[in-house]
C-alpha cells in the first residue's frame, strides 16, 4: 500500500466514477482501472461494487476510506510544513528594539539567526518602547520589545528578560564607592537621560513623580554612545540596565537602595499574521534563552 494507491482510491470514491477520477488525476482510465485492480489483489478484497451506472464502495472500501482520509491529510500537512520551511529561504523579520537591548542583548541572537537562515532579511528598528508599541499596532513592525507592564489588549507577548536598572557613574564619582544609592541621592545629581518614550526614561520619570523628587536633566539624547561618553567624562550620571556596565569599561554600576527590576517582553499584534520567518525567529530566541539559562546553572 502506498500514497499513490490511496490517492487513486480516494479520488474514485469521491467522484463515483473511474472516468471522472482519471480526468481529475490526469491519467488514462485503463491505467487507473489496472492500478485499482492490482491494489485490490494486494489487499485480497474488493474495494468497489462496479456497475454500468455507478461505482459504490464495498464494506471493505468503507473501512479503508476512513484511514485513507487521515493518511492523506497527514501527507498534505507534511507537504505544507516542508513548503513553509522552503519559505525560510526568503522573507523578512521586522523587529523593534530599545537602544540598550539592540546594543547588548540582541547582537548574538541576530548573528546566530542570520547564520542559520542566511537568506532571510532582518530589519532592526531602534526606538523607544512607546514608539515600538505604536509601530506594532500600525503594522510597521512584526515583533517588538516593550515593557511587560505596558502591554495593551491588542498585543500578545512572551516574556523576554528581567534586568536590574542601576545608577551608572564614572569610577571617580563618589557614588562608585557606595554599595547602593538612594533615589534622593540619584536625583540630586545632574543627569543624562534618553528622551521620553524610552522605557528606562519613562520608569525614572515615574519614580521621580512617585517619590515627589525633581530631576536635573543636563543632557537628553537617544544616542547611547553619547550617554556613555558623558558619564565617563563626569559631566552627568544616568540610570541604565545593568547589562550595559557588564560590556562597557570606564563605568561603575551602583544598585538603587530600592532595587529596580524591569521586565521586558517581545510582542506582536494579537490579530496579526506572524510569518514563518517571524515564528522561526521567536523559536530561535527561546532556544537562545534556554541555552543561556543552562549555562548559568
């Protein structure tokens, strides 16, 4: 028994005619009749009641057709799956990421994904999480990193990472000798901050308002290298994710007395279509995160 025989059998059963089945299968009717006769001989049982006016399934044929439908459906599913894998030979992933994650979290992921799927195009948009959320809703991005707390009903998301936000100062700054810094101490300093709309700026604004403190923002820029240069030259301090200081020299990370943990998620439109390339990227991130957790154990 093979797929070709089952296909012939199903087509005859569906059309109720050897002639119509042969036309649908694009083969000669005598060849179809011979193939079915050999199939019945192989099974040692008749599958059809034959008459001049119609073709009817025998009891044995009725039993076989139930299995044949399932088998052929699975074959079709397999073909679709294989066709989708071929689709990974082309396509695009449009991803929105905040500056810090684009610089320190995603490079290894992006290079690893590109190595696995060299023909896919990766479009990386660096923006604040509020802008990323809007671009997701407008269909300008397929996937985007936003704060878990900012997830609207129209987006779905999966947790990406939780990272600590720390005060970042030059090694010569007085805070560098402290084990922690209070919000009052932090906001008493001149600050260099991202513009509003970036997740760390929005959170720091929230902390400032909650504790009824006033910010002294001396510099405001969306350029992370500029922020780091200003800190190193001791013109101001900032608050950044701890991962930044793990990768950058000439900086000191000082935890806040009240630890600040930010949870970030990768989101997409709830009613939007995620392409095969997008889903492959999501699976790649999950595998990467599992691998990192295993290494840290």
